[in-house]
């Protein structure tokens, strides 16, 4: 088997990365949640959405999640049969209905939540201090996907990663130690000019005589 990350590894797309991650998450959640409370990872996510941000119309659920309308309808009917979701008239629009988590649905969600949080803590421990940066990066990716799909913004936000403020990125070949020292010296010079209130910084390639 070809080792991951070797020079001859095939170049895969970002969407393939997401496909793999999606299945890793689904498998990990289904394994622990079903045993704990009988909810799949998909069920738990839907319950969480309605409990935190509902009541919501099926159309709003679609615009938050990009699930197909038929998928939302099928899921809502299945959860109604469990007695965990009910549909109520929408006071803002008589032509639509609101999906509402029932007390039994909230209890089922609460029963499973501790197992879910335990799994979350395990993942957070594996990520360590990198977790805020990873979540901020996922939020940027989420925003881009929603713009491409014409969807509504997600109903919540995580803090932007403070560690990225003022951070430079460089995609060129590795610098030598002398080159890196030169770059750091120039950055220090730019910062000193800023502290002095001077924004006219000379071009290092064309120094002013």
C-alpha cells in the first residue's frame, strides 16, 4: 500500500478530503451514540439543530444544512413516529409548518448528549491547542461552501483564530537560515516604523539611498 504523504501519492481534491472526513465522523459517532441512546449521528445532529435553533421550517433546515427537501421530510416523519418531533402551524406564514422537538425528543437528546460530549473531548484532546485554529479554518470553509451553494449562513459562529492575526504565509521554496534572519530583521524594522507612526516603508529590493 502506498504510504500517505509520499512524493508518489496521488493528488486528491479538497472535496475528497471532506468526503473522507465526513465518513470518519459519521462512523465514529454512530458507533458510540446508538449504544448510548439509540440515536445515530445524523439523528443527533438534527435534534441538536432543532433544540438549539428551532423551531424551524423544513425549508430553513434545508438552507442551513443543504440536505435535500425529501431527506428532511423523510427524517421529520420518522422522528414524528418516535414522538420526538412534531409539526406546528407557523405563525409567520400560514402556508408552512414548524418542526419542533417534543419533550420526549429533548429527553432523548439529553440522554445521548453526554456520550457525544465525551467523544468531543477525546477529539479535542487529540487536537490539543490546535483546536481553535482548526475550527476557525472549518468555519471559513463552511462560509465558502455556503456562498457557492447559495445557502444561508450557519446559525452560529466560532471565534476567529487569534493566532492568525498578522501571520504571514509563504509558499515558496524553503529559506536558508541567513534568508530567514534577513526576513525577521526586516519585519522588526517594519514594526519599529509602525510604532514611530511612519507608514512609508522602503522596498528592501530598492533601498532608498
